[in-house]
């Protein structure tokens, strides 16, 4: 990945909320819904596959980087990362 790609990704991430706000008026509804789902999975030991952010220490190119990936989530939090 070159610097131009990084700048483009950065710009897209920074501007991602604007179309959502234009359509719905806000972006916080999804956040509340997602947090409620995670809490439900943890409290009721549901062992659900959810996309969450976690620190990647097992990947050589991404050591210490926090990434959003599918994880198995249960009563003890993130139990396993689901490989892409």
C-alpha cells in the first residue's frame, strides 16, 4: 500500500458519516444497537459472531494494530478471531 492509497482510505473513513447523516439525520442509532447486542451476547453467554475491534498481536505485519474483524464473543469477551 502506497502513501496515495493511505490518504484515500483516510479521507473515505473521515467522510463516511456524511451520507448517513444526510439520510437519517444521525449516526448514533447503530452504535447503541451494536453495544446492546454485544452486552446481550456477553451477559447471556450467547457465543455470537460479532464484528468488533481488537488488538492484533498474532499477525506479523499487524502486530499491535487494532482492527475490526469478526470475533466469537461470549461471557468472557472476545473468545476467538474469525479469519477472513
